C-alpha cells in the first residue's frame, strides 16, 4: 500500500499552474490524471506526463483518486463537484467560489446524506492563507488592547479589462471572483453578518458592496471595492481599530503590512521576494488540507456561510 495522496486535476488553465507547482513540491502526492476538454495534452509533472482525458467523467471511470482538484471556470464547479462526489470516493478541492449561485449550493447540500459533502468538499479560499493576512491576524490576536475593528476598507483590482468576454466566461464578474476572496480573508478578523448593499457596476466588471460584521461584540461596516478596470493587479485592505487609533494596512499584492497609530509605527511585515504570490497562498493551503486537520476556512460549512453572504445583497 502506498501512502501517496493520488490527485486528479480537472482544468488546466491559469490557476492549475499554481496547483501543479505546489503539488510537485510535495513528496506525499502523486498526479493520477488530468482532465481538460480544451487542451491537446497533459502538463509536465516532475518530468513525466500523467494520463490525460478530455472529460472528468472519463477520468474517474478509469482512476480511483484520493483527491480531485477542480480548477475550471466558476460556472462549471457545481456540475463537476457533483460528478466527483457521486462517481468517486475522493475528497474534492474546488477553486473559489465553490458555486456561482445559491441554487447550486442547495444542490450540493442535498447530497450531504448520500455523498458526505460536509466531510469531502473543500474550497480553495487561498487569500485566507496569504502571509500578510496571517501576520495581521496574529498582530490583532496578540493585542487585545487595540480593541474592536471599527471599520474596514478593501479594494481588489485585477487586470482583466483586456481579457474582455474571456474574463466573464472564466470568472463570472468582479464581485463573483474577488468578493469571495475579500470575504474569506475578512473571516480571519471579524464575524461577518451580511451585505447591507451591493452594486454591480460597469456591466459586472466592477462592484461596490458593504458588509456588516461584528468585532469583539461591536458592529462595523466593511466597504468592498472590486474591479477589472485596470492594467495591473493591486489589492489592499485597511482595518481601523478606532477605539485605540490603531490602523492595520495590508498590501496583498506585495504581501506586506504594517500597523500604525498616529505618527508611530507599531509593527511591520515584509516579504523576502522569493516566493511567487500564488505559491505563497497555495503552499500553506495544501499543507492545511493534507494535514488531516484542514483549516475550517476550507470546509463546506464555512463555504456555505460565505456563499450565502456573497449573495446576500439587500
Ligand atoms: N486565475 C487566477 O489567478 C485564479 C486564482 C484563484 C482562483 N481562480 C479560480 O480558478 C478557476 C479557474 O480559473 P483560471 O484562471 O484557471 O481559468 P482559465 O479559463 O484560465 O482555465 C480554466 C480551464 O478549465 C478548462 N475547462 C473548462 N471546462 C472544463 C471541464 N468541464 N472539465 C475540465 N476542464 C474544463 C478550460 O479548458 C481551461 O483550460 C475559476 O473559478 C477562478 O475563479 C483563479
């Protein structure tokens, strides 16, 4: 018997590259198969190529993986997850967002009794693993005297304007794609309650939403800006702890952060520049998933809460 985790990967687009890079680093993982209808052949994985299929169903008929990774366009996640749940015994790691609408969430939930959805389905909420987020989380936990987080502003910009319709086909909309990153990241800091407003702008290429939350028992509002109308990626979040006058700034693009009060720098977090940003997210994500005690932010229950919030516009 081998202790290797046999992984099957569906979808060989942009983010699959990061999954493959991180999986290739892990001695406890083998790549059992890849599946993608749009590609000629399988990728190189540690110097060889795995069996490749045009369709996940065909791959699952021929293999018995321990983990199926779904890295396909957002609108296909629900169907492929149901396929993996019902025709294999594997756990399933699905790219975020797990589903694109609430009906799909209900469809998955309905399978819990027969297919064990809550123990088998995980969502790649990778932003929750970004180093500056974990740093800021530790700072705030270590400084209860800073008090509650009284307001939050987060802006996520992605350079998808030039990808036009392809961006909508892969990711749905700016809010569908980045809103769930913002919410899963903020869940590290506050108890999210629900959206108090949501505006899809620029035909879905931008959005402006506000989300209510509680922090140390007090209510606050997070202002969330997402947009594809830019030529370069830039993502920042500012947490204001107004009772103490402390602000915690996170630059998610540079993976840096600092805490300040008035003129004083209280703490800072730098990056050595050696690890590509997405690898810095997915390496700890896989460590957690394969540890036997996955972080709850990956689990189905947290995902269901986040998806409900994501679609909870008043
Ligand atoms: N690009 C990123 O930086 C990034 C980061 C994190 C998460 N994600 C998420 O990952 C998912 C994929 O994003 P992407 O950027 O890799 O998209 P992409 O369009 O680059 O790649 C998607 C791939 O899936 C394949 N595909 C389509 N239908 C399929 C099917 N039924 N079975 C197997 N393969 C299929 C396509 O041929 C394509 O190769 C999206 O949900 C996105 O939100 C992307």
